């Protein structure tokens, strides 16, 4: 079946000027200066959706930056409560409009209304906004630190306008104008310029409408939240490196992320990128013997849930060769073959999955099941499992760590503990790494040997649990060494830590008492935890 | 007087093989594989010093990396106490050898023995080592964070081998093998590859000898501390971007720093660079009236101390045009003219200062005093003051923020508050920014208007105090927006915060209790502060 995109685009061009959606700049929805447009599709039908969205030219992006810089100056000393009030009202408005927002996301992403969008992602998103609000109001996130003897005081303060690029796979929870980076940037006291993902512009627009109204209702300056849908790669690079930009959050493809990272790094603008992760799962022999069947069920559920389109999808399973390992692989292949192939997020996701699998095959992996079209009327690809020997993995470790983002995973079967260790040492940085070990202790010695090898390659180390499902916990790390992210010291999920990415360290040396920010004055303005002379306390000084 | 460097190098070449100093690799002092050598000079006499130091080729650098990677794996789970013991013993050995170390630094840098080296920098350095030791032993630096309900626990763990490039201006306190970055990297549990600054190799060697012996005495693995003196720029870039490198600390020239930063950033390796800062001082009209004479004294002392070779040297003074401002400038010029020109750190520093001043002149500044050779027998340059109008500053703000590192400063005289504000808005990122205001309140309104403008451009905001003198305080920020550093969220001075640069965020999700690092187990292994369910406590769980 031919793709419908091209004819639709042609047909609609005549109406372009009338039906083009507005951008949100300077506190107003207004016609874009752009002349190019794009449309999203319904991945479940490949139907091109009617709305036309603008590609913003540089002049428009620059205007958003100028507005954001003025707003940043205006709100620099606002108490956290102001940002909290906005975030909470925004969460309420999202809930009030949940039905329309969910229907739109379902249409644009094919993610199911239940349980995913309605029961999972939307409540998670409003929960994140409310947790960020609570953190903003309380203030402990800023790590206020006071040396009473030297009268030196410091804390994280707002870093300036934050640009957020949201990914395709979480239309709410990582959305540029509603997700974790947005919530963290706002809670840290910064205006946001959101760049919506091109696969779900209508959903983003509906969220932005709620954000805009919440901003008006709670007295935020016009332009506190702004939205553009798309720019050229070149303008994206100018945006993240602009002198008015404070920092950038980016979740998406490795290729685009690296272009933006280079532009921001060149001028020392912090950019937090989340690029690629295969999330190795290592199943030790005792666990395979003890509960291989249960684990294969967990694995298939984790890898196929959401059609595998999670940053923490288990994309590589490392096993030590044995009969149980073969049985595990056979059982997994059977499950993958039997399960229906879910719909992917769009044609980009479909193309990316196929090319990821092709790269793995090119690097030496064999297809066990899947890797074929199953239903050309929608965006999808057969559930796919591949395998490669440990020896072959070690011949092309980079190629065999290509991320095949979606319902696919690679088994790596090592012949010995030595080979298994060598494989772990070749791992790139990942968001997560899991070990399954038996409950009777037969795997303990091997765990103790291998876990320290894996530890430096992963942000989050799990035991007896698949990596999908990223709790919004203060102790969460949704981060990891490159290429999982660009800096292994930060997390994109988990409050208050995720806020710290959008703060600059601001020190006050001998500054007169009445000129200090409230959080650094002798009297604690609320119940923030502060490190006073190296003791954490919620109390006052003196 | 002709420079002596060239003839000396030629004469000594014949003896090169015999007198070449060793590198410290893999726990042994050994002959370098390098064939090229360099020598340092005595900046007070321009005499070339006899020792020959090797330029390490890539094979040697790579070997150091391989050793460091093995060491990092070996020490990954060591308790902080092990690192503390090493750091404390190292501090003792430095003190035991202080006389020789100080004499060497004096010879290589011309910094005076008293008060600078003996009374100031050496005790500061051993103090830093001991503070870092205490932080390593206690563990709070790692921000242990526990969510008991979800059983998710995280902390900062060692990031892997740290490369430290020390600058020329602090032969002890920022030395690659003894200074703040070294102490922080070790306290965070990492091996260090130090790259000595080429202007004081003998001092660095003496410190490395003490570090090496302390490492042996305290049972650290061979190669825990390693030292090379020099590499090509190309090999430096390979080093910081190498897969075995965890992170890099660099303090030095902007040009070299940017080369290294680009190489590290391209592969997502954290690199903390400190590059350039003019440290604006803004003296408000009331303060000028009230105590202009006192402030001019403070300014001259701060700017000429250590021949102005401090990262926080006040290199730009911003004034509002008035009779008092003219008197201030005249008085400062007189003081600068009358004070003896100190000796600079070397021929590189001399050249750099002269070219910095030339760039300011080229950009439109006028020389008020100085800017001439005063004594060709030593490395020095006349104490120099320049001035430029606010209007001219705004014509070339980048050029007029060229760092003239040394005994030089630029007055910028604004005609109006509006112009003054516009100038502040053009400031690049700086380590520090100071305001002087009167004590009676006449400057308060202007302060309240201008301080928020300056705040986002500086890491440390001071009142009524010059920026030199960086206290090793837990609340210190020796950092700031680019180009002061590469990321405004981190500080290079101040413990425990400086340690966090060399940690990666390590999360444990559902990990079995006995497999957790001691700091994340239910029972607090010592008295570390931990955030348990968002409450900071030194207690246990349950």
C-alpha cells in the first residue's frame, strides 16, 4: 500500500494559509512567519491528519529568545511559590481537558487510550508537574549552603531560558511543553521555549493551550511558556547556542542530538541530551535454571509493551551458553512470534526500527523471528529477536550495540565467563543494566564478579526486574554515561534532582543580609533543607 | 638582553639522554618513551633551569590510561576511608618536604617564598587535601538518596580515571598532582593522571614523589597516581576523549582548553574547564564618595598581588562618570605607576599579558599607565591601567573583555545608568562580580536595579570586597558561566561540592541489601548525611 502522505500534502497545499496552526510566542497564539508546513499522520492508518503546522524561521525563533530573556530577568527573584502555583494550575487544566488531549495523542501516536495514555502517562505527567511544584515551593532542590563563619552562601538559582525538545515516544510525560524537562525547568524558575515533536503536534498544541491559560491565570509574564513546532536543524543549533539560552533539554535521536550538543558545547551552554541506550539484561545461570520461564515472560512483556518504544527497553540480553539459555531463547522467540505486532509511533519510528535491525544484521546478528512487514496499512514491524555469539559480538561491539528502537531485542550468548566479562567491558553507556540471579545463592559469586564490571556503564543497576517502568522517585536515575546521555552526573527523571540541571550555582560572598535571596537569609523562609556549616537542617541560623 | 633559552637548549642537547627526568606511570618512575624534551626557566632571571623533561608520546599516555582503568576497577568499591588515608599521608609528606618544594616553586615561578608560597599556598594545599580526606571519609558529598518505599537508592560513585591539567599560576593549590581538582578526584574515589604544567615541572615532580610515596605507604594500587609532563595538543585531545577516561579537570588558557573541551564533549566525557574571567568590579557613586580612597587601595592591592596572576583578578572596573570617578582613576593610576612591577610566572605569562593588553588597545582602550617593559632581565611588564568609555565598550564588548592576565586592569566609564546597565548586559560569564556601595543607603536603589543584571553573568557575587582570595568554604563557588568555566552548575573550589564533578550518578533499583554500597544500606556506616524519603538525616533506616 502506497504512503498517503505525498498526495495529501499536495491536495492540502491550496488551503495552507487558512488552516495553518499558530505558534505561541510572547504570550500570544499567532500566525507563524514560516512558509513551510508539515502534517502528522495517524500511525494506525497512515492517514495524514488535516492540521498544517508551521516550520518556524530563524526570525521567529529569535523573537522567542528575546521574549524569554526579558521574562527570565523579570522572574529572576520570584519565590518558588509562584512557579508552583503555575505548575499546579497547569496540572488541573490538563486534567480538565484530558479527554481531548488523550484522544489526540491516541490519534497521533497510536498509543492505546487504556491503559497507557489515560491510566498511565497522563496521571504520571500531572503527578510530575505537582511534584515539581512541591519542590519549587519547598526549595531544598537548590542545595542552599551556608558558611556562617566566612559569610559565604550559595544555592542553585535559575539558569535562564530553557529550550526543551521532546521526543516522539511520550506525548505527555516527556513532551517539550508538559513533560519532565519542562516541569524541572519551570520549577527551577526558568521560562521555557518548547519545541514540539513533529509526530504529535496537535497533542502538543492542546497541552500548550492549557499551559498558556494556566500562565495567564497565575500571573506569569507573557512569554513564560512559548511553543514552536519545528525549525531547520541549523536554526535548532543556533537556538541552543544562543547567548540568551540558559540550557537545553533534548530527548530524541542520536544524530540530531549530537548536532545540537556540539553547537551548545562550543559556547559552554549546558545541554542535557538523552540519545540512545540498549539497556543490557544479564541473566545468570542459576536464575535461568530456577525461573527461566517466569523471566522470559517478564522479558517479552517489557520488550513488547508500548511496542518496545521506551528509552529503557531491554534491547540486549546477555546469556551464558547452556541448555537453559537455548530454551530461554526458544521460548522468547515463540512468544515474540505469537504476540501481535503493536503499532509504532509513526513512519519515522518504523523506518528507524527497520534500519536499526538491518544494522544489527549487517554487524553479524542472525534474525530468530520477525523482521518483516506484517500490516502495511499501519506503522508496524514484526516483533523481532536476533542473536549473536559472544565471539562475534566482540568483533563488532559498536555495530552490535546499535539501538533498534521498538519491538526488537538481541541475544548475545557468551561461551564463558571470561567472554561474558569481555562483552560487558565493551558496553557503551546505558540508562540501565539488569542482573537476574537465583534466590538460593548459586549466582552470588558470579554476580559479585560481574556487577562491578557493569556498574560504570549504566546509570541504574537493577536486580531481578526489567528496566522499563521509570518511577518518579527522588532516588531515580534516568541518566547514564554517553551515549545514554551527555553527562553521567544528572538525571532527567526524579524530583528534586532533575531540577538541578536547570540551575546555575550562585554564590553570595559578604553580601548584605537584606540583599540575599530568601533561601539564604538567616531565617529559613519555609521548610527548605539547608546545609548550614555542613549540617543539613530545616532551621534558622542563630 | 637576549633570551637565554635557545642557546641553553642547544648546549644541553648532548646530555639529554642522561639528565632527562622520569615520568610516573604504573606505579614506577621510569624513563619516558619520548624523545623530545623541554626545560623550565627561572622567571626572575630568565635563566634556563638544568633539568630536562620529556614530552610523552601517545604510547605512553595510552599506557597510563590502561593502568588507570585497571586501578579504577580495583578500587571501585573501596570505602572513602582508603582515599582519606592516602590524602592525609600525602599532606604530611608535602609538609615534611615543604622546604625543597617551596624553593623549587620559587625558582620556577618567581612567586615569593613569603608570604605567598610558605605562609599561603602550601598550607592552603595541604588544607584542601585534608578537607577532601574528611569529605571522602564522611560520604555526604555523594548525596546518598534513598526512597524506602520504592526501594530505589542512588548516590554519586566514582566516575573513573580523572585527568587533571594544572595551570601555571598556582604551583601547589591547583597543581595537577596536588591541587583542588586532584584532591576532589581522589576523594571521589578515582585514580588520577596528572599533566604537569610546563612552567614548573620540578615542583610538580617533587609533589608527585610525595604522592607516589604516600600511595605506596597507604596501600594504593600501583598507578593510582600517575604523572606526565607534556604531550602534543593532539594527544591531549585523544587523552580527554579516550574511552578509559572518566572526566577531566582543566585550568589554563582559553585556546587550549577549548581544544580539549571539544574533544571530550564530542564523546560525552565530562570536562571541567576554567578558561578566562575578567571579574568585573562595579563601584557605585555613593561608595566612591564615601570611601573612594580606601577602595582604590583595596583595588590596587587585589590587582597587583601575585602580579595579578589570579583567576579572580579584578580586570575590569565599571564606574559611572563623575569627579569622584576621575579622582579614583587618577589615584589608581598613581598607585599602579608607583608600585614595583612584580615578576610574572614565566615567558608565556609575559607574552600572554602583553598580547592581552594589546588586544584591549586594539579594541579601543587607552593606556593610562604602564604597558611597557621595565626590566628585561626578568619576566615582567609594567603595572598597567587602561580606560575606555562606556560608549566605546559597547562598540566592541567582546574585544574589551579580553583577559589581560596579570598586573593590568581596564576602567570602563559609563555616562549614565542606562549605559552602565547595557554594559553589564554585554558581560560574558565570569567567576566573580563585585559591587561596592555606600553604607548609608544612597546606593541601595541602584544596587537593587543592577545586581539582578549582573547575577546571571557571575558565579560569585561579592559586596564591598575584592574578588581575589578564594576561601576553601563549603559555600564557595569558584565557577561561573562560559567562558569562566564550561558549565555554570559546578565549582572547582569548596568541599564537598567540588567532589561532585568527579562522581557519576549511580542508582540501585531493587538491588538486594547485601549488594548495596555501604552508604546506601539501611544502616548508615558512619555519620554521612543521607536524604531518606526526602529528609536529610545521619541516622539509619527503620
